[in-house]
């Protein structure tokens, strides 16, 4: 896991983001109507997720609704152009055979997309968390404890070789969602490259647990939305205080991802290339059509 991976850092704030706001990035949706339907249902998805995670009452949902609509409006105006531009850059890189410079640009762009979306996730989470009642804070604390126990048990049971195979399978599945089935040689290449991805599971669990303890302490002290937003921004957007080993692992993972994209990209068959480009073109177009004034954000690299 890496510093840029929302799921590795937080189970509520950034997952709410990637569940709805950036749905078209993280889910494998086919066809413009499904993408648009999913995006246009983002408010319902987010509200449902927040309710199920935090046990909100009707008054809390009503107070949060204006902020939810404001953030979603900002996302449509400001973030969809960046998402569309990302898929456009990916398409151009694909047609060029994924040279290393283009692969580096894509990884850098994805990192920046995460940070931009993390800011929106923080804007959504802070007022909601500030409005929690003592019983809800205790329920959240208990939930964190259960999730920690589950993570620790899985970590203790894990065997290094099995974990490496599972990691390779996850990467292969994600890639095949875009390209179709990989050839045996391509699978072997992914397996070899992902073996060199740093294993930071235990370090991530330790770091996340520390930040969750700090968060609960803030909630129990009655911290307001502004204080919570500062805390979450430092944690999830600015990477303000991760341990040095996680920072180094993040840099190393980024280098491995560039290598994977550049190396595997040169091996794609005509059929794989065509499928990938159809997906990229479709997503770019869908993200343009979702905008009130369609545009691509300017390239940053």
C-alpha cells in the first residue's frame, strides 16, 4: 500500500469519495448511460454510505445535505474536467505505446487527482463528524477497534509468498478489466514487477490506528468542523506526518507503477490495445457529457 491509496489511509472519508465522487475512476462501468446514472446518483450513494457508517439521524442528514450538494456541485464544475483530461492523457499514452515519460505523467496525474478529491472528501467529512453525538462517537470508536482486530488477525495469518501471489492477482484483475485477458507472459511480468512493490501493510495499520486515535480524541473533546478539517487535511491531503518508512514506500511504489505501465504497455496485443482505447474514449466522452460546459483541464505534464 502507498501514501496515495485512499483505502489504505482511511475507511470513511476517502472511501466515501471514491465510492461516489470518483465513481467513474474506480469502478468498472460499461456504457455511457451506466456511468452517467452512477454519477448522477452520487448524492444518494454518499448519503446512504455516511448513514450506514455513522448511524445518522434525520436532523443530522438534513443539516449535512446543503454541504453535500455544494461539494457535488464543485466536483461537477471543477473536477470532472481533470478526470476527463486524465483519460485523454491515458489514451494518448496508449496510442504512443506508453513511453516512460507518459507513464510517469499518468502516475503523477493520478496522485494529484487523489489529492484534489481528498480535499472534497475532507470538506464533506468535517461538518458531519463535528455533528456526531457522544453515542455515535463511541460507536465509531468501537467500529475502528473491530476493524483493527480484523486487520491484525489477517496480518498474523498471512504468509509472505501467499500475500505476494494475492497482490499479483489483484493487479492482474484490475488490468484485465481494462485490457481483457492477459497472456501468460504478461501475467508473469505483472507478477515479477509486483513482487518488488514495498509491503507496508503493518506500517499502514500502525499509522492509521494512531490517526484514528487522534481523531476520536478530537471528537470527544468537541472539536468543531474547522479543527477537524485541518486535522483531516494534514492527514489525508498533505501527507503531513506519516512515518519515514511510509514516505519512502510511497516513492518506491510510484516508481514501480511507472515501470509496470511502461513495460506492460509495450506488450499489449492489438485486441488488448483496442479494448483499452475503447474504454478510455468512452470514459473521456462520458465525463465531458456530464459537464454543463464540457472541457478538458490543461495538461500539467
